[in-house]
C-alpha cells in the first residue's frame, strides 16, 4: 500500500496523514505520527512502515494499557506485529472521548 500524501506537519514535528479505518468500532480519519521513534529507530522504521502497520489494526478490537494516571488519553501497545517478515512493537493512543484519529507514540 502506498503512503498517502501528507496533510500537514505540526510545529512539534508530528506528521498527519489521511486514514480510513475502524478500531474498537470507532471510525478514524487521521493518522498522527510523532517523530519520537526516529531517535532510536529511525534507521529501520519510517512513516510508510507505520502507516502500513496501522492498516493491520483495521476492524480489530484492542484493550488499552492500564492507566498510569487519570487522563483524557488511552494508550495501547501491540507487540509482535508482523510486517514484511519482521516483528515490531507499535505504541499508539487516542482521546478517550470521541476519538477520530490514532496517534503513534512509538514503533520499534
């Protein structure tokens, strides 16, 4: 699957892409990728790999990680996600109330 055109980049360096998937019965329309992964994993992880990995979540149901603090965010960790013969860990989040996008915190 080709990576769709970038919508914009935030002042913090987060990249926003269009996305049409459903996770936990919630329709999501945006993928926001935080550049955090680039510090340690940028030599083998890129936006295309992340976008393709997120496609694998479509129509899935996932339980959030246990909350560390009361927050308006829910965090999820998917370990052993297979992508082109290699396993990755995908850490993502969304707002608890009315999520319309998935935010990628890390991928390695």
